[in-house]
């Protein structure tokens, strides 16, 4: 007959928390770790740009207009042609140019003026724009603005949609009916028209763009979170938490929310990508960032006229930065979704 151990004689097994388990599973995803490193590098670059360590002088005209990338080499000098001046003992230059007698006077006055003009580079690492500004510095500074707008606006929209969806799905009845009415009002108008309407009312500016996108982009998150909370609110683990006296807020955000976080992350990644595109559209139409700022949207708008003349490097640089960040952020969000999915956690 086996002896009965007293209480506390044997240590109970300790289970990992939800977030620690998710981090352990995430580290096993190589694509996710590489994507996380790229996103972290972008965030460091944004912090350095915001503090003025890099891209501080992005507005300075350091190169000749439309300076090509360094690896292309300088452009050949443009042939402006020559002006044939008639020569001869009986030729009066005033007949050719009425201002010719005053050229020497003006040249003497100009020689007396001491001008200090910074020499401009014939080439730049990623090329220059029509004013001679460094495209690489503009892309770094534009990353700060575009990523800040996209990520912060997506976070605002996700927070609003999560809170409203959790309340509607958990409490139901009148709360759900009222929030469904608000949802139907917002979705009855196309998103792009709502964005233009808010932009016309609030004006332009980075904070305004974040507010506009956050207030118009929460409906998709709300719908999915509401459905997930309806599905989870009557499950056994939620009822057990209620039986031991857990409050409604505890059941919503400590028990249900971690099990639906993978859905929220997917919506967040989609919103970041979509809001960066909306920022491009708003900046292109003159409703986005101010004229004294630069973003990927303003760079693409400027590159449109430059591309006609064959100057493609500003378009390529802005597209490269945007594609790299958007792809890495999407892959990172997918990896976190897999790590937090309760179905995949249960399969281990």
C-alpha cells in the first residue's frame, strides 16, 4: 500500500505562461526571427533619425540637380551650344547685345563680392532629387514619418476595435446592439470618403493623419474580435474563472484576450500595410504630411515627374524601403500569430 504524501511534500509542476510559451515557439521560426531583426533595425533607424543623429540635413542641396547614384557615375556635361559672335574691326558689339558695354562693369562688381558656395557632388550614394538633396537621407527621414504614421494609426485603430469588439462580444444584448449600430454607420460610407472628409475638417499634419486613419480603420478589428469573444465567453475556462470570482474585466483581458491575440495581430499587420498606403495617397493629394516634412508618399509623388525625364532612383529608393519594411512586418506578424494560436499551442 503506497503512502499518502502530505500536502506540500511534492512540488507541483509549473506551467509556462502564454507569452513565455509564445516567445519560445517564436524563436524556433527562422523567418520570424529575421523579420524581427529587420523591423528592429528600422525602429533603431527611426530613433536615430528622430534624435538627429542621421538624416538631420536631408533638406540640404548637397549634389547637383538629379545627381545619379554613385555606381552610375556622373552625367556627361550638357551641350548648350555656342553663340557665334561676329568679328572684325568695324563690328560694334552693342549691335549684337545692347548690354555688352556694361559686362565689364558688372564683372568688376561681382569680383568684389565674396561668395562662399559649397561645392556640390556630381554623384550621391542613392542619387539626388531635382534640387540636389540626397535621396538616401530623404528615404531615412521618410521612414520615420511613414512608419510612425502607419504603426501608430494601426495601433489606435486596433485598440479601438479590440475594446469595442470585446465589450460587444462579452456583454452582448444592448451593448452589442448599440455598437453594431455604430459599426453599421461607419461601414455604410466607403473608407476613402471618410478619410477625405476627416482630412478636409481637421486639416493636414502628422498627428491629424494618425487620428484620421485610427478613427476610420477600427471596423474590421471590431468585427473579428466581437466574433471571437462570442465564441470564447461560454467556454469552460471562462466559466471556471467566473466560478472562482474573477471579475468581468479579468475574464475579458486575462483569459479570453490572450487566446484571440493571434487574430488581432493579423489585423494589425494588415492595417499597418494599408495605412502606409493611405498615407502615400493622402500625401500625394496634398492632404497628408506638411510640405516641410518628407515621407515615402511625398517621395513617390515627386518621383512621378522625375521618372518621365529618366531619373528613376528616388522612386526605386522609396519603393525599396517601403517594400522591405512592409514585407518584414507582415512576416513577423504571421510568425507571432502562429506562436500565439491556441490550436497550435495545444498540438505541441
